[in-house]
C-alpha cells in the first residue's frame, strides 16, 4: 500500500538534493573539522558554508549561528544558558502555556532550581495577549520565550510586538521557530529577535541536527562542556554531514519559500473546505488568520481520535492526534486544552500537516477516507 503522509509537523522527508549534498561527508570527506590537514579543512569549510546558508534564511550574521543536535537542544541551551548567566539579575521567566515540551519542560526544570515562570494563557485562536505579556513583566524578568508558530494548531504569534516589549524592558527574547523556519518568512534583524531555535528534520533535512541563533552581544552560559567547537559553546565533534544537509535545506527553503507557502496554503484551504462541507459537526481548532500555511487541526465530536488514527493508518494515511511528542501519553493535548477544548473534544481531534510532496489528489484521498471512517466510528 502506498503511504500518504500528512504529518509534516512531526517530521519531513529528507529532500533528494539535501541527501546528495550530504553523502560525500560520510566516507569521502570524512575529516574532523578541527584537524589541520587538508581533509579536516574541507569539513571545516563545509560547516562554514552551511552556517552562511542558515544565517541567510533568517537574516542574521553567520557568526550568530550555533549548530546543535536538535531543536530541543537549541531551546535547552539558550533558556538554561540565559537563566544561569542572569540569575544574579533576576529569576523570572515568561513563556506561554502552548510551548513545545522542549521549552515547557525546560522552564519547569528551572522552577525546581528556584526560578519563577509565568505561563501566558492563549485565546481560543491560540494567541497570547500582548497586554497580559506587558503586565507580567517584573523587575527581575530575564527572559521571554514565546514560540514563533505552534506545532499543533499552527498559530503564529505577534512576534514583532513581543520583541518590541522585550526591547523596551531590556529583556532577552527567545523564540522557538522550529515550525516556522522554512514555512514562513523570518527576519531576525527586522523582527528584533534575540535568539531563535530551528531544527533540520522539520524543514526537509535529517533528524539530529539543529541550530541556535543568538544575537551577538548576548551572553549565555554553555550547555555542553568539552572541546572548543562552535565558539566554545557546544562541545562535540560536529555532525558535518548533518550540518551540510541543514545548510542545503535552508538554502532551498529560502529560494522556494513563496511557492512553498502558496502550495501548502492551497492544499490546506482545500482540505478545510472539504471537511467543513462533508463532515457534520467538524470544528477547526484554532483560527484561520495567522496560521501556518500547512496546518489544519479538526475536532470531530463523538469520534475517538485514536481509533480515527488507526483507521486512517489502515488506509496508509499518516496524520497525528496532538503532536508526536505528546502521543503515547493518554493526557489530552495541553495546547488544545489551553485554547479551551474539553478533554473529550481534544481527544476527538486530528492534526493534518501538509508538506511539499503532497498533491490535491492526496487531499481527495484523505477526505474520502476521513468521511467514511468518521461515519463508521460515529455509528
Ligand atoms: C519538533 C519541535 C521541537 C523539537 O525539535 P527536535 O529537533 O525534534 O528536538 C521544538 N519545538 C517545536 C515547536 C517543534 O515542533
């Protein structure tokens, strides 16, 4: 059976051009980038070329990019790094209730060490309230960490307004942009972003490679001790092939961003229209404005989400209930709870996230099966 993949927020397939660019760095150009001889220098050069490509995608200086092992590591590095560096100045952090566990659980870990964290609520469209952000700032606030775009409902936060407030109060502003990078335009300079996380496997590069942007001038304690790689901020011999893949993926994302967004948006809007027309009672979770172009998330009242997923899987369809990171736990999604869904509605929800490989015919296949399965499960 052919696989129809609609879970691009969980991970993406590595692009052919990305893989091809990476392959030589496994067994031909295998030098350690810290070595001084020629094949070491080849690896070093490849890393620096990739750094430029990543920097280009978000409009920062290449020396503001640090390669990491994943998006989660990037979030951990900066949040803990800022906390440790600024703990004398203050111990208060502001984030939101709908962050990815990489931010949420990092903040919870810091609470155990004596930090205080404000978790901003979101409205039913999944957006924080700017006034509430302003009101929660204290003299001892050292960090604001608000995700660029949500992985479950796709809500894109008012990043420029957040950064303006952070600047006004001289507070570091970090954003987890793992879902946003490669899917919508990002310009850290224009948007006033101090720090940003991104991850390879969410933008058609491999799993196990991430990057962290930190604006020059912002001090943060390193997270990993050891060798002096990545300006002495991230020890460990670099994942050269992964870095090369990430660089290539960022370069391609940059070139094709407009068409990519248009393609995803067309599929998503077509899907939403079909579902609303054909499936009684289906409600879109989150709003339609300021939503990631490839994200749709529906609640189907009186349908068990897990049964829905299993039935879709039997048809070769990959989709998701909440996020991959929360599946396996029986608790309903914290994001869907935060936008006001009852546990029951949250458990009847389905996330569909489109990617570059998807076609309109794929959506037809998905909708057709979805209609049948929902009907069957409701009986
Ligand atoms: C996937 C994801 C992460 C984690 O990235 P990994 O590379 O899988 O560690 C962090 N934040 C968001 C919003 C994500 O979607």
